[in-house]
């Protein structure tokens, strides 16, 4: 399973929120309001197949809309080295560019040519709402 930048962001954001709350816990009359927005999509079953004969990678998975609204957008796929450095990235429309409703899960499949498949250590995906 891969570790996405989005998950890392959520973890770091959670620690930041916890340390902010802890720093002001003794002065409850001065607590600041924090607007926390949950993720509006969840990536499930992320997988990849490397095709050495054609130097392509095919990434598959599912994206579930958890935004409580109808959304449309695209996915950015990041191919990372074993050290977590970005080797290559590309974008594809999700759901053929059509909107999808809250609670709906859509499948995706994206293929791209990559110069050296042997350098790929992991894959990450981010969703951008349009």
C-alpha cells in the first residue's frame, strides 16, 4: 500500500491542531476557533501494473466522494522513488470529467509512459476539485 501526500498532510495537520489545542488548554476563555475540513474524497484499492515491454504504468483504483455535495475533478498521479522523491506526475479526469454525487464511488484507470520503470518505488494520488 502506498502513502500519499494527502495522508501525510492530514497527519501533520492533525498534530498541528492537537498542539494548538494543548497550548491553549489552560486558558479556556481564550481558545481559538479552528475550521477543520474533512477530506472530500477517499482513495480506495490503489494499485499499479508495470509494463516493461511498453515502458508504461497503469494505475487503477476507486475514488469515493465524501464531500456531502456533487463534485467533479481530476486526479494527479505521482510516481515516487524508494526515497519518496517525485520521479514523474501526470493528470487524468476522474469519472470521465463528469460530476459524481456524495457517497458515490467511481473507478479509475490511468496509463502513462515512463522512461525508467525500475526507479518507481511507490505511487501517490491527489484529487483536485474543479
